[in-house]
């Protein structure tokens, strides 16, 4: 079945594959506890290469992390630069 043109009865229905729970290096526990080094652009490229249509980053951190040079401002910039 074509992902972009699935069928329900006689009507084509768009179908998109994705991942709704991705933590990047900007999520403090993923970076510090798991050693994650991938940023938003890295995951976007990997998703594209794997045939996914979308991803949702679910990073979480805290106020202290947001103030770091690698905190929220850098993450927001990376999101807008991702392909």
C-alpha cells in the first residue's frame, strides 16, 4: 500500500509514518545519562533516510539547563535550521 494514498472503502486516506517520542542532546537526561549527542537536524536526517515523514522531539530539561550555552535557545535555533 502506498503510504501517501492508503484506502478506506473507496476513499484514499493519507497515511504518514513518524516517531512521536525523540529526545535530542538538548534533553538534559538524554545527554547526561544516556550520552545522546544527536541534535534536531541529526534526527531529521535520520528520519528522512529511514523513510519517516515526521518526528516530534520530546526534550525536557529544567531551568538551570535552559540557562546553559547548550540549553533551550540553542535548541530552538536548531529546530528552525533542521531540514
